[in-house]
C-alpha cells in the first residue's frame, strides 16, 4: 500500500488490545432503506436501531454477534459509491437486551446496550472510508483484526462544514454528490 495513504486506524489509534476486542459493522442498504438517509434523519436513533441491531430467530434464541466488553464501529454505506462508507459511531457493548414482547413485524430489534466512546465523536459523520464488499457477501459484522489495514480513508470533512451537527455532515456529503433525498 502507498505510504501516502491514510488508513482508518491512523485516525483512530486503536491499540492491538483494542483491535482484538473490536468489530466493524457495515450497514448497507436494506429492503429499500438507505443507511445514509436514516443516519441523516436521526443519528442517535440510527446508532441504536441499526448499529446495535440483533436479528430475530424463529426459535427465540437470537444469535449474539456482539458481546459485552467489545467495541463496535458503525460504517454506513453512502449512495454515491457502494464502496464508500461513513463512520457513524463507535460504541462499547454492555449487556444484550431481550427481544421486545410486542411484535412490530420487523426482523431486527435493538439487541444490545452500548455506550458511545466520546473520544471518537469528532470523526462521526465526517470520516469516509473505502471498502469493497464482494457480491453476495452477506456478513455485516467483521473482526477488526486484519480489516483495519484494508480501510483507506477517502476523506475527512472539515468541521467548519458541520457545526458539530452529524446530520449536517451527512447532508453536506449528499449535497456534494448532487443527490436529493426529497
């Protein structure tokens, strides 16, 4: 890899120990929902309902993909290029949550408690990385080991653009690409 390329961990500075207990969740388009649009509408809700989502299992034993003490990095696909992903949040997983009693007809629910890691907040909605998910690759959660070195940073948007508003950042990204969400 070119020495001039800034890799994702060049910004995050995760230690080997932190990398070992970190997973990356790619949040692609899903049943007509566009992650960047959902993130733009309500970043906090997105980082709970999408980032901490858990799939329902018919037998009621929902698979746990995240575990207490792990970190999870959320990357939402941008509509301008399927290989571009924007950082939405980094959280530390606490306890798994029980499936809600009421059935809302959704395949997923917020399945974990998670605490945001505030030292990374300045990168949320501003950092765009490149990663090519292979056609048919269904997995959305990966171990960070071995993957962080494959995530070049495409762009870090300037804070002047944002005024510390993540929604404004996503809107700026979409505006720069000429996309209209109305």
